[in-house]
C-alpha cells in the first residue's frame, strides 16, 4: 500500500544550523509529495510541494527534491531559526480521491 | 478567499457522553472534505472524507461517525465517547484541480476523562 516514513524526532538544533528531515515513501503510480508544518497549537499549513520526479519545492528557505529513484523527499534548510520550531509532516497524495497520506511527523526544536 | 472554521476549539467531555465537532468552509463550492485525528505524539490519521453532500467514506473502523448535511459543512460525531477518542481533530478541504493541496482548520482539542 501507500505509506510515508519520516525520521523520528524530536530533532534539536542550534540557531543557524543545517537541517535535514528524511522522508521516504511507498506508492503505486506517481504521487504528488508535500511537506506540511504545524506550529504549536495550530492546524497544519502547506510548506512546499512537488508533483513529479526531479521537481524541487521551496518556500521560506526550505527545500525538498522529489527523488523517484530513491523514493525520497527530504526536507532541508541551510540555516534554521528559533521560529522554525514546529512539527513537520511529509505526505503523499494518491492519484484518486485527493486523500493525503501523512508520515508520523518530526518535531523540530531550535534553540537560540 | 476561502476560509475554513472548526469549533469548538477545546472540549473536555466525560466517557460515555456524545460528541459533535463542526467544520464549515467558505468561499468555495463542492470541496472535498476530510476529518483527521492527531493523537498525542503520533501522526495524522485520516478518519473520514467526503466528495459531496451525504457521501461519507470511512477510513478506519471506530467509535466515530461523520455527516455532510450541506455542501460546505462537515460534522464529526459520537454517541458515546471513549478515553481513546482523546486527541486533536483537524478538518480540511481541497479542490482536486490544484493537485490536492489540503487546507486545514485550526483544530479541535478533545480530552475525554
């Protein structure tokens, strides 16, 4: 079946450190891939997305590249800020029905 | 612009009591609607989705039910809550034509005691 696996958290970094959150997926066909972010006490919001192989999604300094050969969509940021502290969810959308399948989420804590 | 609202934001209920969480979407028509649950320390679990009025699909067997009485209204219910129903419930909507990006409500935190 279709599934998403993320690296376990929590991830704790110092401000300005480099961030990588790993995400791999299993899917039939060619899914679209997403990263959502959930700030404390809030709902989720879309951070970035990629709809086909080799696409790179980017937003707010975050990037992720759709790698079909490794079935991965790792999230990266060159220099994190305290305000980036949140839970990050990787997700895929199956071709039919618009349903998103989420990973378990990775909590990021950035210390000043 | 489109907006999505959920209420109540916070709810504390005793075991065995009923539940009703409401979600409405404004500024769009015929959206796909979803209910997700986020249990403490765990990921998001899709509970129900709906592609139209009166059309409900359940993803997992459970103590909850959903209804869509109007095009932009989605309700999550239970007749008798269990302790395991505690969690953060998120309503979301999407349009198929924009690659399925989901727009989430603010969430409703339910604590069953």
